[in-house]
C-alpha cells in the first residue's frame, strides 16, 4: 500500500512592493583585455587627466550606470573587431587607448555591482522595517481591544484613554500611540487589576506592545541613517560612468569617421546613452 502523502502547511509569506532592479551581466571587456598588452601607469594617468572627476560626475548624472555599462561593452566588441580588421593607422585609435577604454568599462561594471549590492541591502532594511510596522499595528490593535473592554462605561478612564491612544497616520504616530497605550495599560493593571485580568489585559500584553514599539522605532532610525532607498547612481558611480561616457563619445567620433572611409563599423548609441552621446537635433525654425 502506497504511503499517504503528508500535507504540509504552506508558510504564509508577507509580500512587500519593491523597486525593480535590472541585473547586470558581465561585459566583454575582461576577455578582450586578456589578449592585449597592458598599458603603463604613466599612460593611464595621461588618459585620466584629460577629464576631471567633477566633469565626469556631472556627465554621469544624466544616465543609468547599468545601461551605460551594457552599451559600452557593445561598443568595445565593435571597436576591437574594427582595429583587428583595419589596424591602428586606418582607424586612428591605438591599442593603448582601447585598453584604457576597456579598463574604465570594467571599473564601471565593478561600480554597478557594488551599488546593486548596496541597494539590495537597503531593500532588506526596508522589508524588515515593514514587518516591524505590521507587528506594531497588530500589537496596538490587541492592547487597544483589551483596554477598551476595561475602561468601558467609566467616563474618567475612557477620557484618559482617549487622550493617549493617538493615531496611525504615519510611523511616528503609530509608535507614539503604542508607547502611550502601553503606559496607560500598565496604569490600568495597577488600578483595576481584577477587571483587567477578566479581559485578558496582562503585563505580557504590555511588554509585547513595548517591544513592538521599540523594534519599529529602531527600524525607523536605521532607515533615517541610511537615507531614502536611493536606487539612482551614487556620486562614486557617476564619476566612473561619466568617464566611460567621455570615452564612448571619443570612440564614436574616431571610429565613425573611419567608417565613413570604409574602415570598420559605426558606433551607434542605443537608448541608454543616445540622449548624451547623440542627442536629437531640434527642428530648425521654418522660414517663410
């Protein structure tokens, strides 16, 4: 006889809305660099000094790092193929410059990975905070239900409770309401011990409410210290991103000119970088 399958109780999951983050895939720069001679620190510094960190950061603010990294990799593959087919002289772009391009692209990939790890951690903090708030609301409902039963019909106690029960319009109000309600419930236990016991208002209920308030407050503090969950590129990423955009712009100018002469393929920016590298020209004013 076949053994009966034991039904397992499904675990209830709490779902929280999250911001979609595009996953970054490794570009071709790593493999391409393996087949090229490294450049000297002196040459690397010469390339770097052509653009200030400030100008790179400013330019990088206009784009998304994931999109720039992806399109920079697409450029890299075309550039390498064109140089291999036609040579440095006909293209007008040296292999040392290509190495620098690939290095900056790789640096952007590392920044994107770092930033996505940071965003994931921030999302985890947000999720934990949401759970803490859900628990705080549940504890508030519980303690309010018990307190209302105890004070019902006693105008003085009802007025005292109304003065401290508070609202739940925002996190701060919820936490304050829970703390105040726990304090009032503790007073009731001292003043109306027998009646409180009849309605299930206990020190354990009070302690649970205080713990929930403390946890919610701690998560709120963590979020304040972390800042709003910022899924945009941060300043460090913008600097590397802008440097890659400058290199992409230079490569476009050189390789596209070579392509016009029949050497290699054109570098065409896609949606992530087009507005920066090749913005559409406004229609010229009509003349009568």
